[in-house]
């Protein structure tokens, strides 16, 4: 273990809730600078979007409901409690600040170029999947880099990816809601974005984050990283994103909703695939920590309270290693 990583491990051992605080690593300062600068830009954009106090209150209420739903989904994900709270917050903040701040500028510049080519109606489907998805993945990469004081699993990338996507979606929905002309328009936009395509950004980044964590975990163990795994895991969400933002191809509402339903179903399938992949990765980690391959079968048969106790013990032993 390098001196820098050993120092980070010692800090986490004594300050488990401050795992994000790693001033000895350059990636920490890169993350911090981007976060602070983007937070200022995003705050300015949010304030500029407010049209009326009543509309702002309604938008905040609707986004709060969405935030609660995201929290419930994260808590329901079948995972070991391995991701430090501070890193989960960092992932959420990246999605809430850096992604919208940079994506707004990048999407605007790309839209101008696309419109100059006469493809203005496709600007959202061509620019957003590339700019937004890659910015979210960059956030997952930085958080995973800070999390490498211990063995990574696929579930780490899935959880951090979901949180990055959730943070971005909350701010994006808030921006759209605040731009309503009046209170009724704000409610209409907020409710529509709550029930139509809820969680898509989080679902998409879950798959990409899981694949990224898979490659980094293999590299961490001295195995070939298999970077090619990232290609389908990153391209698939981009294609789903592009399909979702594509202009209506038919005047028939039933065909429009059928396409949206298909894309949403595929996005959910990608999410469950990533979670299952992450769960299996965590079981493999637990089996190695216990140094007993048969313990995995026994573990699944234990009461939930005993499983939690053993997981906590395994996490503690890994931190002390």
C-alpha cells in the first residue's frame, strides 16, 4: 500500500464519517474545486429561474417528494453497508452542482452547432446523452478514486452512480419547474416529471457506475481491468437517453407512450442488472474476507440481524487491514 493510500486508510479508520476528507490526494482537491465553483453557478441559475415565490415553494415541495423517493430506493437496494456516508453525500452533491452547471453550458454550445447543421429538433437527443452522461460518469470516477482506500466492489459504483444521477435529476426537475409561468404551470411540470420518466438519470448512471467500479476493482487487485466492459455499459444508457429525448415520431399518442414505456422498461432492467451484478460482487468480497467459500451459502440462511452483525465485523476488519 502506498504512503498516500495508507494515510487515507488511517484517516478513515479514525474518522469513518469523513472518508471524503483526503487532502493528501490530488483528486480530492480537484473534486472540491469543481464542486465549489459549480455550486455557485448552479445557485445563480436556480435563483434566476424563480418567477414567483409561490411557484418556487411548489417546485421545492415536488422536488422534496422526489428526493424522498430516491432515498427510499437507495435504502431498499440489497447491499452491504460499505459506502461511507460522506462519499455518498459527495456523489449526490456532484450530481446537484457540477453536472447541471457544466451541462447547461455544454448543451447550449452543442445545440448552436447542431442547429447550424439544420438538425435543431434533434439537439437534445444528440447533445444531452453525451454531455450529461459523461459528466455524471466523471463524478462516479472521482468518488470511486476517493473510495479506493479499501477494496471496491461493483455495488460501490452502482450506489454512487445512482446518487450522482439522482442529484442531477433533482436539480434538473427543479429548474424546469421554476421556469413555469405561474403556480399552475409549476405544478403541472413538476407532476409530469415526477410520473413520466422518474429516476431515469439515476437508473442510467447506475449501470455505467457499476461497470466503472468493476474495472477499477479488477485493476485494484492487480488483474486486467477489462476496460471494454465500459463500452456497452456507457453506450446503452446514452442510446436510451437519446431515444427518450428524440422528437415525437408519430402523431398518435399511443405510439408515443408505447416507445416511452419501452425505453423506461429497458432502463429499469439495466438498473436491476447493475444491482444484481453489484450484489454478487459484494458476496464475493465477503467470501474472500471470511476466507471460507462455504460461508456464503451459510450467510444467506442467517437471520437479518446476524447478517448485519457479520457484515459490520467484516467491514471493520477491512478498515483495520
